[in-house]
C-alpha cells in the first residue's frame, strides 16, 4: 500500500467523499486538509434551508468531529495557501511555511456570480452560498417587506419561498426571457411563473440590471429598459461559477471555465486532482467536457478522485444535471438535457394536464432517454433519473412513451 | 470507517412472483405508521400493463449506497455492526438528493414533505414475512463475505477465460474455500486453458494436468501418494461435462466404487465448449451446438441429456451434491460438507452457464443460473450416503420458457418443442422428488 501524502484544499462534499474514497482503498496514507473556513464541512445545499429555519447552524455539519478522527485527517483551518509549486510538489502557506505533498486535491467548490454593474459598498445586496451569507440574511429578513431578486433561478425561488412569511412583495429580474432557464423548458417555466405570480411574485424578464443605488428603504435597482424598482434588499441568485484559486499554477494546470479533469478526476498535472463544482469534466449525456455544478455530482467526483489518489482505480461515469425541489407549493424536477435546442435530433413526448397542474416531458435521442421534466407530480423522478443515468437503450419503451406519455412509471419500472 | 462496512443481510426481490396483493405495504404501514396506510409504506408496488407482473420498488441495501454519500445533512449513515443504512428523520430536510441518485428507486417521496426509507425493521423485515408468494426473501451475505474477506484468493487475476465465465468463478471459489492445502487436477477442457498446468499456471497451488479419460483415477493416485506420505491434502479433480459424463466416466465410476477419497467436481456447461461447442452427453434436448446444427432437418440435439448426477447418486457416495454459481451460499455449505468427508469419493455437479456456448451476454449469467434452478431445469440437492434432500425447494417453479428465451442456443424452439422439453424436466424432477421421500 502506498503511503503518499495527500493534501486537500477545500472542505465540503467533494473533499469529504474523497476522504471516504481514499480510505476505501488505502488505510495508511497521511491526509492533510486545508480550509479557509473555520468549521467542519457543510453543504451549500442547506443554506437556503437555514434561511427558511428548517435547519439550525448546529445541525448544518455534514460530518461530526469524530469523522476526522476516525479517518485520521490532519486539519488546518484558517490556513490560506498562497502558491503551489507543481514541480517541487510543495504548497506555500500565508505564514511562510510550506507543505510537501505527493497528491493534491483541489475541491474549492464554486462562488456565486455577482452583479455585472458596480454598486456602492454597504448596500443591502446579498449572495447566498456560505453559512455566513445565510445568517446575515436571516438576521435581517424580518424587517424586509419588499425584496428584489436578481436572477429567477432555483436559488432565488428557494430563498423567496423562505422569506414569504415576512415580505409580501417580491420582484424577480432576470436577463433570460424565461424563468429557470437552466432547468426547465418554456412550457414548464411558464407554469411555474404562473404559480409564483399567483402567490405574489412579479417578474421582469429579459432585463439587465445596470445600476444599484441606495435609498431610504434600502435599494433602488435600475434596469436597462428604464424601470426603477425599490426594495428593502437585493438578493443575487444568478448562479455560480467555479472558484478557481489563484494559487493554481496557470499554464501548467489546464483551466477552461473550470479546472479541466479527465474521467479519473486528474488534471493535466499527474499529481494534482480536482473534484466538485470547481472542475470541468465529462458530461454523461453530451460527452463534452463542461461544468455542471450540483451536489450529487460533486460527491461522486470526490469519491472517484479519492479512490484514484489512494492508489486504486475508478472512473467517473459523467455528470448529470438534476434537480428536484418544491417552491411555492409546486414541486418540479428536471433531469438531464431538457432545454429546447433547435437543430438537434431530439424526439419529445410530453403531456399537459392543465386542471391538475401536471406537466411531463420526456426527451429522447436515438433510443435513449436523455432528459425529463416533471412538474406538479414528481413521483417518477427516481425511476427516470436512473434510466437516464444508466443510458439504457429503450426503443420499445420509447415507442410506448411517445404514445402514452403519462404512463412513464409503469413503462420504465421494469428496467431497473 | 463507518461508511465502508459491507451489508450483511439484504432483501431479495423476485419480480416474477409478485402479484401486487399489497400485503407487504399493509404490514409495513401498520408497523411504521401505526395504521392502515399503504401509500405511506416503505415499499412501493408499481403496477404494469396487462400480462406483466408488478414491480416492487424498495431499498435493496445495495453496496453502492449512494444515498449515504450524497446526503448533505448526514441523516443517512451506515451502522457498523450490520452494514445497514440508518435514517434519522429529524435531520432530513427533504432536499431529495438521495431520491435522485438511488439506483433502485427505493426511496418513497410522500408529497407532504416527508421521505420514507426502509429501516429493515431492525433485522426482521415485516414485508418479507408478509409476502405470501415468496417474491420478497431475505439473503444472508455473511458466510460469503467471510470467504471473501478472510481467505486467500489462490488464483491470480486475469486468467484466460472468456469474459463473464462462471466456471472460472467456480474454480476460484472452490480453491478459496478448500484452502492452500489443495491439489487440483484438470483434464483437457476449458479449465486447463483457464488455470493452466505444469509450471505455467495462474494458481498458487499445484495443478496436475490429467488425461481426458482418467481424471478421477489419476487424482486418486495423487491422493494415495499423499496418504502414504502421511499428509492430509484435499485432492480435487475439476473436470468438464465431457471429461465427466462421456470420456472420463469409467474412471470416475471406478474411483467412486473403490471409494478413493477425492473431491470430484464437474463443471457442466453442457457441451465441449473449449473445442468449439460440440455436443456432449449432458447437452439437453433440442439444444443447438456446432454438431447439432439447425437446418432443413436439424432441430438441435435429438437426444435427452445424460443425467450424470443420478448415475453418481446410484453409486451410494458418502456425499454428493448439485450446485450453481448463482447460489454461492448454497455451494459454500456443500463445499464445507465435502471438506469433512474422510472416506469415499465426493461428487459435486455445478451448472456453469457459458456465455460463449449458450449465447447470451455475460451480465446475464447469474440470472440464467438462477432461472435454471427456479424452473427445475437444474434442481439443487445433496445426498448423504445416497439419501437425497433438496437444498433449494422451489415452491412455484417457473415455466421452462423463462429459461430458454434468455439464450441464443434455444432461440429456434417452437411452442411444441418447448412443451416437450417441459415434460422431460417435469418427469426428471418427479423422479428426484420420489427419491427424496423417506422410505
């Protein structure tokens, strides 16, 4: 068994699962973990639940203190690395010391996108990613009557859903022409929009925020089409991008949008691995390399990276975009490739049950299912997700689904 | 390393037996919800269209246990003692991450913001006890895991078998259970190619290359040599169906009659697979092989297969058994008994589905082996001093078509031919039932 010294930068889903992955194949190698945040690992998935009050700060921890002891991890919190020397395999820290490593894992996750425009410091403008972000919002939210959201995506809606008990007016501004443009198609997003409008939300779509000013109430937001919206706070939920640390030796480690990794989660440098939202890797459906930021992918990538670093061999099956959530009393799930792509050879089966508020859409390419939307009733989501993930060829079931799109569960259950 | 412990016991689902009666759901909801609430059961029964049996969907305690790895709250974790996944409902925030990644679609999503997980009822699942048709059953993995974790694998990886070969598994498992104090004899056949012989073997134990005609007598000689030297060594002959039922039969019969203390294992892939799929004595009725081709007149093998295990039963051996790689626990128990025999010959007949000769894709091998047993095509039994006892009683045997339609060698069978084959199988099974009754 190899006793390589493994160094982690980052401490969340990918890192924790990488630890499990390493110990699955290697019980001996020493592991050191560097983290800028001073607490045990937690999942950013839970921050919106923290705002909603469904979660408390104490229960946020992904693993307890005993975990690090059981798995023999040496932790260094509040430590910032300032540079990495890939040739000497050394990481230099702020305090002037250096750590030698044999394998390095970069799992720094993602950071939220900010507004394109500049705005004065001190305004009530918030992003949501860390515990601190959530606590800031939580402590102030009870005074907010009107909240402006930049971005009409899942994060915005989940926060809006949580803030419903305080604020009666919510305005969503998004640059795209439809809401949830990353997750849903036009038809489904229209249904969600209708539901949120019925609950008191207003939408300004196809607009860009050009300017944010201070006002008595809080903020004034100017759009590129001339509207001005006032609100007590501006919450930015325009998605995330990979948090590529400055220390990554540019030019040696290949970086596109994220850090480019192969299916073993190895970067272009043999001793450096990357996993989680920070990496750009194999996409299950298209086969391209791209950034898919979501929690389950980060966990699986971490496991694969861990097993390879520990001396075993594992391959990442590919990232798959997926989400299932429930906001404003409406649950919906989207899996895989669902957006309307003109010019691609796709076959689509869909059905809409207006009175019951149910919409389903199944997307096929060849004889494989590559995407699905479920809205109103998400009972089949587990089945469908597995059929898509396993890339099962379903020529017969496809024919039946095209004829009876509402019978997905009974047609697909035999495949698992 | 709490998340790395392996599962000890799991629920196994036989979908073909499910009638969708819902008794499991009722028992489950009574136990967990305290009332009659089938929708809130930890098991879901998905009906299918006319003519297809419903599919029970539940947590199968799978080895991947992705729900544990993706749970962002730590509400799912593994219990070290049992390997079972535990769920703490008060920690769960219904983020549905587990739901989307469960490979068995076994997590129940109650629309009122609750996720339901199977908790295995603390060890004795109520659904398994409630199932009247045996669609749900419990499987204890501990004996197999013990072999896997605590004994040495005496064959090197990367042996020269076809991908998905069940006979390779059989020989690997056999020597792993018998231990390093073993000598293996292989006559010409697949196994000689897989394990190798002389100084070029993939084994850490001696492998003797015998002639096709004399595997039993040659290994008997090896045994006598060790006995004379005062050493207690397991001597195993590992012969194919040709080397057992056809060419090597006289040597085997003679060794059985003499009572030579060797373990003779026949891995039965029902043809001479190594030389190009020619018919053998154990090739079943109507089966395609290279020498029983299909054509204007040919409809596969015209004769019935030789029931070699019954022939061996009539020798009155101290211990003999049939086995199948799809039932490793059953085979393990039989090997353990075979190990104890100190006088007389032990005969074990293993059915090893052959993906090359039977023409199926390798991942189906386990399922096909299981169907062979469940259709009574290959009943599992053992006999101590000639007293036959079934080790796997099939209460509701499946029609033989369930077995034949899985593989290419039977693709040509007409309905009439299938019913003839069914009759042969039924008669043979009845004969066994008669033999198993106490006199």
